[in-house]
């Protein structure tokens, strides 16, 4: 057994301007989008919600991974844990990005409409839960919990970098165990609030797991692409090795199957029961252009990645895994679009420039925040008790 | 030494430590022996490469079984519900593919698991109640501190004297002829 040493530089090159470029793109696309806010207000809020859920779900997937990593005391991910840790620590900014949605509630959520409530007893009965005040309180709780977890885990980990106090590793586990428990509930209820209540007549008890399955699948894709980006810049090439990426690719493959299981499970139960109150949601989403998207999701998010990554050799070929990661990230956005947009454009898909402008703006901001933080700290947790074991992995 | 009425199984060579064993495995592989194996009390990283072992064929066996489960499960349901005994279930079509998914999925998993377990048994020549190596007193050390290479007599390159010499040169500290 050989003992690998940490030979790469752990500091992100100071001359790199990745974050500035990304912030520039975010600002430019953001200003364009604000024009859209005044010209197509309703479209703006629907597009905003779509892109918001896109970046929030990625950050939540990262947070979940970091906590799982700590409570399982895993070794394989130590060299790359700083990446999801950094993404998750930015949930505090995502909380700020949620504020515009509160101003668009009357466009997004029909249960805020008094006239509708007066005429629809079924929805009126849900108002003890679905009302503006409680909605805001709930979202404050979600973001308080996630921001705390993301920030605290990151803060502790960077303190460990400096002090080398291994007691912090135990503290991380003590945060992660209850953190995961609360995470499960908050993500489920957030999915009900953000997406399911867009159509207040409809419900699916699986919806929380569905959003989680989507988030965790896309998380692996994002981490793989981030590592490949760092590699292309010649960073951490001897620290995050192919063995580490192969483990992530295996989990990526596994959670692709998990996603398909949950997404199909939800569809299957509703399809087979065939109750008008629940089937209508799918009825809208299988009509015309939305039906094409549904097939695209089935084939692109499950069949293709499953068949392509099935051979053992494919999972260690980073060109193959990387291209599957791109496919999954793109289709993750498409899937959120497919969940949200049939409520605005009933009947058929109608793309709007705001969909893209806001997507570019929020994604660039999300990545800019990541690189801005990532360059200020060590790129690898250099004092982690399990770093040596992780480096020696083969 | 060897009694003529019994067949020899092979030559058992003991090595001092994992490093020597690894070296011997490399040499044996390089010399062109095919029917040989290494035994140690614990797994040694890199041994597969040293011995020149090819990746296991188990994956293909599992794949075959999985495909059989997938197609078989689908065919069974299509045949029963459209040809053999079509029943109208709340007005749904007879050929109702989404409804066939759970059974197809489960059969794919079940047969893949059978393929993995029984394929492993098959590839390892199991169940096998006795191995000639257990005739050797010395081989019992393999669960404690013994590192062994066995070259079987079935190997085309096997020649008792030359193989013995070869293993001695490879650094064996003890040699023993194993009988069937």
C-alpha cells in the first residue's frame, strides 16, 4: 500500500477572473430580465420560478450530499467535498433570490385569488395551509434551516483547514444527523409550496421525493462537470483522481435509476388510479408539445444515461460521464419547465425569451457565487482526518 | 516423492511475504503459465494485474439474465393480457405498457440477481467440497501468515522438474508436490 501525498496546489489561481465574468453575465441578463418584468409580468414570474427552482434544487442536492458524507464517515469523497460544500454554503444567497417570488405570488399561485376561493370549495378548504402568511413563514423556516446547515458546515470545514482540530469532524457529524432529518421534511414541504401548489387542486404525496430525486441526480452531474472544469485548468489533477470521479459516476448512475423509479412511480400510480382530480395534472403535461417533452425526459433522463453508462468501462471514461452530466443538467431544467409552464401556457409549449434570460442570469449568478467563494479557501479540506485514506484510494 | 498411482495436482510454493508473492505472480504470468493461482490471508492490491487476470465475465452473465427477465416478463404480460385472456380493467387498453412496467422491472432485477449469484458459483466451480490443496498440512498457514503460488499440473507448460526449478528461482522458500 503506497501513501499518496498531497502534491497539488490547493489555492485557486488568484489571476482567474471566472467569477467576475460570471457576475457580468448575470448582471447583463438580469437587467434584460427586469425589462421583461414590466412588459410581461406574469411570464416573468413563471420563468423566474422555473430558474429559481433549478438553482435551488442543485444547492439542496449539494447540501444533502455533504451531510450524508459526514454521517457515513466516507473516505471516497474527501478530496472533492469542498465543491458541494461551497455550493451548499451559498443557499443563504438563494434565500435572497426567493424574495421576488413573494412579490409574484398573485400571478403564480391561484390560491391567493379571493374570487377563485369563493367559487371553489375544494381549494377553499385548503386555505388553512395555503395562505400567504403561512407560506411566507414556512419559506422563512426552510431557508433559515438550509442556510444555517450550509453555512455552518462550510464554516466548520474551513476552520478545520486552519486549525487542524479533528474534534470539528465530530461536530460536523452532530450537525449532519439532525440536519438530514430536518432536510427531508423541509424539502418535501418546499416542493409542495413552490411547485405543487401552482395547481392547488392537484396533489401527489410523492412530490417531495420526486423533487429530491431530481435534485440529487443533477447534483452528481454538477459536481462531475465542476471537477472536469477544474481539471481543464490543470487544478487538483493529482488530488481528485479518476478513482474518486468513478465513485461519483457510479452514484450518478445509481441515482439516475432512482430518479426514474420515483418519476415513473408517481406517474404510474396516478395513471392507474385514473381519478379526475389527480390525472388532470398529467393530462395537461402529456398534451401537444408537453407530451414531446415528457418523452424527451423519459428517454434523455433515464434510457440514454442508463444504457450508455451501464458498462463498467463507461463509468470511468470521463468524456462519456461528462456528456451524460451535460444532458442531465439540461433536462433537469426542462423538467422543471414541464412542471411549471403548463399552468401559464395551457395546451402547448410557448417559449419566451425571458425563460432563457432569467435562466442565464440566475445560473451565472449561482456559478459566480460559487467561484467567488471557492477561490478564497483551500480547494481541498487539507486537514481532514480521512484525507490520507482518500488520497491513497485506488 | 510422488507415488505413481496418484495424480499430481500441482506444485505448491510458499513465499515469505506479499511482496515476494506479487513478484512471483508476475514472473509466473510472464512465463506463460495459465493454470496457476495465488493464495494469501488477505487481499493484495494489484494482484489481479500481476497475475494477468482478465476482468470477470460475470457482468455478461448478469446482462444476459437481465435481458431475459426483461423480455420474458414483457412477453408474458403481453401474451396473457392481449391474446390468452384479455380482461377489460376499467376500460384500459389490453396492451397497457405502463401497467406492465412493475412486473417487467421486478423480473429483470430478480433474474439479474439469480444470474449474479449462480453465475458466480459457476465461474468459481462451486459448490466444491474438497480441494486437493487441503491435503497439504503446510497450506493451512494460508489463513494466517502463508503466501502461496500453485501451478497446476494441467498447465501445458507444466513439467515437474522445470516448474520446480522455476519456482525456486522465483524466490520460493518451500516447495511441495500436491496430490489429487
